[in-house]
C-alpha cells in the first residue's frame, strides 16, 4: 500500500533536497500536514518566489532582486578593491562583519580537476572582463576557502591577474581567534608561523 | 547585511521544519535556487496539496483523500479485528507487510504523563465509540511502540476494553528477525524468554 498521492508526492519532493532521505522526508511531510495552513502557504510561496524573483548580479554574481545588486550599485563603497569568493554565502559572511567596504566577485564554484571543474566552469571570465573594463580596480583579494581547491583557485587567479599589474592578495590563514594552539591542526600551525605578523 | 528578501523568507520557512537549523536551511534555500523551475513549482504545489487535500478518516483516523479511507471502505477486509497504532506511519509499515487484513485505528499519539498527554488528548474516545457502535469487532490488537509510553497505552486500553468482552492482544516483543542474541538489549532478551513459543 502506498501513502495517498498528495503526501507521496510531498515526500518525493522532500527527498530531492540534499541530505534528506526517505525517513526524514516522511517525517517532514507529516510535520507539514500538522502545520498551520498559513505557514504551509507561505512556505510554498517563498519557494516559488525565491526561484522566480532572484537572479545573479550581472556584474559580480551576487544573488539579488535588482540588477546590478545593492553592493555594485553603492557608489560609496571602495571601488578599487574586489574580493573574490566562491559562493554567495561567503560574500554574506564577510559582509556581515561590517569591516569590508569594497566590491565582490562570486565565482559560483571553485577549480576542481577531480570534479571536472575547470576555469570555464566558474565565473572567472566575467571577472577578467570586469577588471579589463573597470580601470578603477587596483586590488583583488582572493577569498576562496582555505582548502586544496580554494588554494589552487587562488594560485590560478594570482597567475592570471598579476601580469595585468593588479595587486593580488589572499585572506590570511592561521589560528582561528579564540582557538587553542594544541587543538590546531599541523598545517594551520605551519601557516600561522609562516604568516607571523610583527608586534 | 541581510540576504535578499525572497531567500531570507525561504530560509525562515525551512528553519520551521523539525531538525533543520539555520545552516541547513540556508543550504537548502540555495539548493532550491539551483533547482529546475518545474521541480520548485511541483514542490510548492505538493506542499499546498498535502495540506489541502488530505484529511483524517472519520472512522479510523488514517490519512486519506476520501472519507472513509480506502481501508475502512474495503468490505473484503476482516471486519472483526482492529489494530490500534500510534501514528499513520505505523499503519503504513504494517500494511506494507501485506499480511494483516483487518482494520486499523490511529491514536495520533500515545499516553505520556510527562508530556501532559492523557487519554483525552489522543484518539481513544473515538475508538471506544467505534467499538460500541460496531458489534462485528471482536478483537483489538494493540500495536503501540514497544517503549514505556507504548506499553502504558497498551495497558490502559486493555483495562478499558477487556470488560466490554473484547479480546485485547499486544504485538509480540522479542528478538528482531536476523538479529544476534549478544547484541540484543537485556529487556528484549527477557521479553523473548517470557514470550517463548512452543516448537
């Protein structure tokens, strides 16, 4: 025997989400039936609206309702610096610190030969075009993740952009603030020694 | 800085689901934006439809599109036996074995004094009414979970229904088929000795 079709379809929809298997999907579907009708309606609307009303900024690749996005459209920001990140989530994390006032560029991915992702599969061409067109930009900060793929992408970007006379820098690697040295992994410790700062 | 409103609302909707925190909700929301538009639309429709088109069977409490449900409406089933379960999921699990051909009654919960759930908070009154009205029913099998609350509920039902002359039984507890004795917990082992069957 099958569940009635409406709930079977809902379970099927939930299983399409990443990390959600059949058991969890079933639990979520039954929870949905117990929810307020208003909450379910607003959930359904927000799904459709997120898909329909959002686009990627044609300049920087940020997720936005308007094109260009509010960051690219903000002339009070430092127009000379571009921070390159892998994903919109990374942009948001840096933006929420409130300490960076330059521009961004979202790659929507990272170089990953093992996953078959080369320079043409991520937003690098639009970055190069942007830097060629916009002479105000003098520094590119590479803010890819501090793992193998993020480092490889940073190296690639550095070799690509330095010959054009741009300052290319990389976010510092080292001990996380508040962390204990004896819990840090070896590579982080080595990096923190290499990148030591004068007091 | 906040995410654009459509995605912020979607993240908020996802966090209302059980077991989904802000990080997971954000991941799911970004995944939604990457999904096919058709999949998103069908997800939204299935949410609304599951809430709108499903009801609980007025006889047994099963989840259904029609009232009474297909099980209650099926006159070829054994009308003399009612299996009482906690949730629709339990009914579905037993139904999927294909070996039980009687009727069901879904309590939608279990007696739980610690959680403040008494007999009036679950579907017991409708079970009593049903048994009074329908004289064909001769046996009630209590299929609540094999934990403290399920056992307490089984005891309660047994004391409530036996005086009315009904056969009240309980699903067997013991070793799960395929399991190793040395991995079984003590209480299961004791139960399996107590409930031993003649060969």
